[in-house]
């Protein structure tokens, strides 16, 4: 039910034609050392100070006829969620997304787009124009988090995420 609601929201956003500044499609890498490092550094629950965070992710590919003739790129929404529903401190930010499919990594900075009405315990970031993986493929999502107070990078992951098909 939750994923269907998210899907409806995504479709409404795409249909209404809101401004969607896109930072680019990122880079695809097959660097095995980078992949090993990301997998080793990323945790499922990240503790920074008194906050505990988890990452949630939704990925989709649009199979509508209006999609570019070049293919069907994936898009994603990532949510950094405070497990205790406490406001996420201003010094915490999602910077970059790594989507792992088999031995390939899609590395992309998040867009600047902001959707209103997000709860204070959830930080949302969006990426677009990804590779042509899926639909019905499973990926692992790793997010780079920057803590500006400690001046430190952290990695958090959400594994086995299905790339869904939007018809």
C-alpha cells in the first residue's frame, strides 16, 4: 500500500510538470575496489550523536511512450529516516547516491528538487536519468551522508531494492 501511494505521488509530480533541476545522470563504474569499499563502509543503521538513521529507497523506470528513444532510465527517491522520529539535525545531509547492480555502480549527486510537506524526521533526496536497469531488477542503494558539524562522511545502505515499472 505504501509503495502504491509513493507511486501515485511520483506520477502526479511528473504529470504536473513541476520544475525539476537535474544535476546530471552521474557515472557508471565497474571499479571492484570501489564496490568493495562501499560495501565494507556502509551500514544498515547509522548512529551520529544521539540520532539513529536508516535509509529507505524507491527506484522506478518509466515505460511511458513519452520516454526518450534512448531507453528507459531509472530514477530514485531516497529517504534518510531518524528511527526515533526525531528531527534530523541541520548538519546532516544526503550528498550522493550509489546504486549497485551486479558489478556496476551508478554514482550520482542528488538533485536540488524539494517536495513540500516532508516530516522533520525524514530527509528526502531524488536522483534521475540513471542507467537502463530493470524493471524487476534488484539493486543495493548506498548513500553518502555528510556531517558538517564533525566534518565527516558516512555511508548507509538499503539492500535488495526492486526497480519498479511505471506504465
